[in-house]
């Protein structure tokens, strides 16, 4: 009713996308239109619980710390474009957009931009926990110092003119940039950023558009395409070795093979290939009905575990 107090919807601004917050506010406004009155009331508002602990965090015992696995340099042999050239291209697009700062929070965008990769922060994904910004006179990477501790990574970033800053400084740096000039504008892709970043940017100072790295990643250079070709070649070799092993185990030896063994053997053949770091996703080895389970992952001791043999294809 019009006399009711607006509902408070709790949200951890660092967990939810900025685009989700926008959709939620629009849904509140649409729902308010159904209430009679000269002016639609405010029926609900987002409460980001500033200064309060996330309610999930408060009951999560033994929660692991934020990952600090080190970055590794992604060689030019595979990147095909220097960090400096990428920054130059982005700054050119910023000039067209009249943006004085561009913010990146999607981890794959950051890995691409700085020609770095990481292992362990996100399972089977070569990305590291970080933020990044580009302005007219600075390129900044926000991350834990342990992530850039390797000498080659530190030198790589230094040569590219990248300043490494504390991970937690990203929000205050955006605010400082905006307060430094009334005409300053921040380019932030709300669809690929969290609400904690977007909410500190006034609407008049926000350029909400697809960030420039998205298109750059989509248009592969020759080195990137050659890397993809080579990856398919070596993975094809691994699959050929695996299929030969599987045929021998089942047809020649006449034994049964568990889904777990399939995973272990296939991963083993892939690990023998040059350049292997980790699999791109856990092996989906599903026998019979298990093959219909989306992203199925076999495990020893599971009631779902099945075996492959001549009678169970």
C-alpha cells in the first residue's frame, strides 16, 4: 500500500553485477505502477549493507582467504600484441568516447590486457583476482602484491608502464579521479562490473558501454590464431593416444574401465603435450545415463560411478 514503508533488499555490492542492481530497481519501479495514487510510491530499495558483514560470511566457518596465486607472463608468441599497444588502442577509443578513465573488473579482460595468466585462483581458468584502470597518464593493476612477486612478472609490468596498487584501493581511486575534475567521465561496462564500482559513479559521469577489450579479444591476431591451431593439434594427439589406450583396455584386454580412470588417463595424455598447464575444464566422462548429466564429474565412491566395457557402451 502507499502507506507502507519501502522494503529493504540486502545486497553485497561486491558480489552482484551492476546490471543486476539496475534491473532490480527497474523491477521495483514497474511493480509500483500497479499501486493506485498520483505518484507511484517507492516500494523497495537496495541496501548494500555498508559497514555490515555479509550474512553468508558471518556463518561461513573456515572460509578460505582470497587467492594469492602468482601471475605468469603470457609470451608474445601467443599474445601477438604488447601491453603498450593494447593500452594505446584503448586510449584512442577513450578519446572517441570522451572517457577520462576506463575500469576493468572482468578477470579475463584483465588477463588479456596485461598479457598475464594465473593458475589456481579459479579452477581450470587461467585468470587471477584483480581490477584494472586506464587513464590518460596511468595504467593500474589492483591485486595482492604476492601475485606480481615473480621477478619476470614484475619486470614485464614495469616495462609496460603498469603501476601495481592494493586490491582494495579500486573504489577510492575511482572516486578520486571523479573528484579531480568536473568533466571527468568513467567508462565502465555495467554488464561486466560489480555494483560496488558503478554505484560510486554519478549517472552524468558514467559511460556504460561494452568495454574496448571485449571487441579486441574477439578479433584474433595471427599469433593468437596460430596458438589456437597448435592447441588443437596437440590436444588431438592426446585424444588419439587416449582412444588407442581405451580400445586396447576394453577390446584387447577385455576389462572394464571406470569413469574416473577415463578422466585420469585422458588428463595424463594431455599433460604430456608441450605447453600443458592445466585442463580447460574437468573431464566429462559419463557412461550410459551419466552422459546426460550436465557437467557431470566422476568421483570414486560416488553412487553414480559407472564402468565402461563391451556390454556398457
